[in-house]
C-alpha cells in the first residue's frame, strides 16, 4: 500500500471513494434514503468541493487503486475521511488519521476537530479523540446523527 499527498488530479477518484464508502455502509447504521442523500453531496455540496480543492490530505492506494482518503479543511478540521467498503477494518482509517494529525502538528496546529459519523465515531475514539457532543443535522430533508469531536495534538 502507498500513502501519498492528494493532488488536484485526484478529484474524481475522491468522489468515487466517497460514494463507494457511503453506499457500502450497512443499512442497520444508515438506511437507503440516508445513504443516497449523503453520497450525493460529492456532486452538489459546495463545502465538499472546497474541501477537495482547497484542503490538504492524503490518499491511500493499493495496487494502483485509490482505496481511501482524508482531508483537512480548514487547517484545523479533518473534514473528510473515507475508505472504500471492501477495504474497511484493515487499518487504513488509522493510517489516514495519523497522517492528518502529523501534518497538522508539523504546521503548528495544536488541536484538530471533526464531525464523525455513526460509523467513524469508534475509530476516532480508538485514536484518542474526545467527544464534544452528539448532534442532529439535516441533509436534503433527511435527519442524521453525528459527533463533534476534537484531539489536542
């Protein structure tokens, strides 16, 4: 496996990973309607576009196939962390989180935050992130729960 910095040329692959990651979530966690509303954000949400064009991050490749990525945008927020469904639970999320934390620390950032999904919440806890609060948000008229989290670096 290869971890490298994201470039502007990676935009379509980031969207593909994002879509695959969300669509492969067990429907006991998020139902079909939630997954469709969430995954469509890659094409319609201006904040998603800003994250992948202005943010800094890393992409993980396996045999020249992009399998996961993480992006910080703005500088003190891990805004996107996604791994393709068939590569979950193989340590890739841990590697991506650690790479983001290390890069932020090198830039002099003392604390980083994120909005963790019900799926990624446990991963962040295992990486010593702290929960601020659980909150409800609406995406395309559909309610979601997520966690505001942070980590001091």
